[in-house]
């Protein structure tokens, strides 16, 4: 589509206990360091991006020791139509100019999507981790909203998983091909190979299709708003994904092969139903003591110390906030955001998570998570 104004973030963190005392596996950081690093990263990245964080969870289980999980979500709002055309569609024509805008390209973020889906091991590459730049991202998104409203581009796609190879490769399906010169890409530093330029990932970079007649206006607006924008090539109808580095061709693939050429992996599995006996619990002799012990559990105790470090008030549309109650010290069931300040309509964001249910049945874990999310949304008036 043409892009949306981002109105809220939601984050769910899953870690091993920060009080872990056993010996760690090779090259595994202590859970407390992972916890603090993720918390700080979201604090700096989220707060500086100008997007409120209104919902989330913090879950602890020792099985997250080897690989913590961070579930993130962002919602946006955009007009249904703009300049007489629907905003959700993509219209890319042969001859449209390919422009990359936002942050420069570096070795960070290479194979990040692959890295996030595989088992961590001693050879896992450090360069897979993106080095985010939320200030550049905020400037870029502000610029793109202005450019969108002025009708200065036809379509855009972020350079997340796969970088330019994915964003331009996806957009080129609409025109039937593309030709780009990777030597034109602005870099953080010298020394990158063409393939590294092509696949480096970052959320603060976008690829756009711009009508040749509007390129000058697009570039002038980018200059005025202090955002870097570079013409990288053009969309074609050649049926080829053609990448050059200067005069040298470094990739020349059929568009059909790009998207459908790799055979899908077929796995053979046999499911054995688990046998779970009904648990037996001894009744505590002292209920007050049992309650106090339960309240100290990591999955029950207050998470306010973390929640308060994330900005949920930016943009001024937060209605039901992460902490509620007479003293604003109890967790809310869900968040409500008012995206248009001249309207009384709100957007509810809720979630559910119950990972330990998977010890018994993964299907019912999923069903219960969905059920919990819906109940949380209903609890705030959805």
C-alpha cells in the first residue's frame, strides 16, 4: 500500500529467570543481561520513534534460556482513499524509478530473518542483528506521510527481511521486472560486497516506486526534510531481477524463480499423544503464606518497573493505559488508543499468552491464547 501513520506498539518478552544460578551453556549470555539488553533496546528504540507502547507481557520460563522470544506488533491508520485511489493497493509501472530512502546500509542485519528462525549455536553470526536508528526512522516516516499525501510515489515496501532483494523483488512482481545498480546505494562505511548491500536488513529503510515525472519533487521534499533518498534503478517488464554493481552484472534471475523457484521442504513427522496424569496438590497449611509466595513468582509479580520505562503517552491518544486502577499501579486488561484526536472512536489492542499449556497440548495452548486475547479486549469495552 501507500503507508500508514503508526499509532501504537505492543511487545511481549519471553526470558529465562534473571536469577538463573546454574551453569550456562557455551556462549549463552546470562538471562539477566538478555533481559536488560532487550528492555533497554525497546526503551531507546520505541521511545525515540514517537510511537506509544500500550500493551504487552513479560513471561519467564527456564526453557527460554537458549533462545529468548520477543513478539512485537505495530498498528497504523491510513485514509481508505487518497487522491481518488484506494491506499491499500500497489500500482507499479515499467519505467517507475526505484528509490531507497532512510538509513544507510551496513553489514548489520545480514541474514537477520534467517537467524531469527534457526537454532542458536556457536557459529551464529553477530552481523545478523540490526543496529537500529530510531531517529532516522522517525524522520523517514514523517517524510513519507507528507510525500504520500502529495501523491509523490506509487508504492513502498520496507527493507526488513531480505533487504533490497526482498523489497524490490516483491515490488517488481507488479511491473514484471527490475534493474538496479547496487553501487549507488549509500553505505555506512566502505568495504561491503554487492551481495551484502543487496540483503542487509533494516526497518528504517524503504524502497519506493516513483513516477519519473515526480522524482524531482520527491527528492526536493526529502532534501527539505533532511532525509536521504537515492535513485537505485527502475522497474521494468523484462521478467528479470537484474542487479548490477556499476557495469558488472551480479544477479540476473527470472522473476518466477525469485518467488517460486525453490522447492518447499517437506517434513515427515509422527505425533504421539502425551499421557498426562491428573496432578495432585497438597492443600497449604497457611493460605496467607501461600499467597505471599505466589505473589513473588516472576510470572505473577508486578511488572510496573519495566512498563513505566516505555512511553505510552506520546501522540496524546492513549485512553486505557498499561497501568490502571485508583493508584495507576495495576496492569490493564488491554490498551485503548484514540488515533484521531478529533474523534471519540478508539482502537483496542489486547493479547493472550499461555506457553506452559503447550506441555499438554499445543493446539489448546493456541486456542487459549486467542480466547484470552478476546476476553481482554471485551473487558475494556470492545
